[in-house]
């Protein structure tokens, strides 16, 4: 199971992301002065990329895999490595001050005293310059801009613009759809960013889900799923619904189902394994299990508790009035 969870299956979305990232990096290393050879000092203005998609769709995992496999970016986890990348998982909640402090910590800088936001950002950019880092990734960036007043939103936008223009830093942001209003808040910032949507599961991606189940099932040493009850379009639709149409979450459920099959000594993955782990994971009653219910498409899997719909009833007085008529 450790090997299974550590493995990564590349899909079409990952290929699209890789193309966008390759273009971003190519722009990051273009020379400002074409008469001089390429160097850290001879770089043009920075630009940015924003990866937006629902929770659990696989954004962070895809970026992490790209960073780890890239011949120049890999090793970024160690601030002392020659990788030009620094990646920060934004805490929640988070302010501009806390984000700057997180960036400094990611570079190995020890913060000894409190400083205002503009001084912390200045120190952070100086630190990146000193360490020859010029690509910064902020994961879950929506934690910073949630509920920010317009004044603070503008200051955050100005900070990112300064990073890209004056400091020549390439910025990668990832987050959920609530990040979009911030991206559109400042037209200048919006123009410098490339937006890459990371969408949830749609019917045209069901083949990718089936391929994922086949790969992980076979990697776990289970028998092929051909002609089984998980080898149907109906099951893939149920799994997608149970996973809230999030590819990453569908992988989580598949891993749990495989683990359930192995623990029970079964040699083939079945719907029952998914049904069992879904109940254990969510606490849903059997009639709300999308792997078993007839009208599974009406189940709201994102809601833990659902009140039964009450049919409207006439009050005694209204029935009395009707009787008189």
C-alpha cells in the first residue's frame, strides 16, 4: 500500500500542465540582454501561472510530481540545493505577513523579530536573490485572500507584481475557485498570469478513471477487473459521484478499496470493497451509499447529514375550510 500510494499516474491534465510549466520556465530564463550570455543576472521580467480546480482534484500532487521529475527543479525541498524553486504550502488562515514569514522559513532564514509586511517581503526577495532562487510556488493561495478587504487585496497584488517585474521572480499559484476574484482584482496582475484550469471528473474522463483502477489493482497483485462488477460504465459513474467528481479523491477511494480487498484476503477488486470503505469513511447509512443505492445520483455525498424532505401538509384549519366548500 505504501508503494501504491507513492506511485503517480499521469493523465491528460498532467500533460497540459507540463506544457504550461515548460513555457513558463522557458520565459523565466530568457535573456534580458541578448548581447550577453545567459546567466542568473541576465534574466527578463518574471511571469506567473495559476492552477485552479476543486478540492481533491489533484492539483498539488500533479505540481509536486512535475517539480520532482524536472531535471532543473528537483531537489527543491532542500533550500541548499541548486534548484531555483521554492515551494510553500500556505497555512490557513494566512495574512500577507504570515505568507512572507513562511517564504523566509522555506529558504532556511531564521526570523528573530517582528517586522511589518513590506519589510518582510523585502527581506524575502533579497534572500531569494542571494540564494539564486527565481521560481516561487504558493500552494492553497486562497488561504491568503479569503475575506481580505480591497485595500489588502491590492497590496497583495502589488507584492506579486513587484516580485515578477522588479525582482524578476516567476510565480506559481495553486488553489480552489475562490482564488479567482483575487486574480481578477488587478488587471495588470491578471495580464501577467497564465490560468490553467484543473477540472473535476466529467464523462469524457471516465476512461482515465477506469485506467487508474486497472493500474492500481494490478500493481497490488489483484486479478484483472475485466468482466467484473467494477468493469462497467455504471460503476465508474458511481465512483465519480462518490468522489465528488474529484480525480484525486477517486484515487483515495480506490486505494482504500484495494486495501480492504487485501485485508479480507480477496484476490479481485469488487464493488463491495468500495461500498464497505465508503460507509466506514463517511458514516453514511446504507441507503445513502452511492455504490449500492438505486437512485445514487440523488445522494449528496458532500453533505454528512441530510434531513428527509417533508411533504407539505394542509393544516387542520385549511382542511376544515376545504370541507365547508
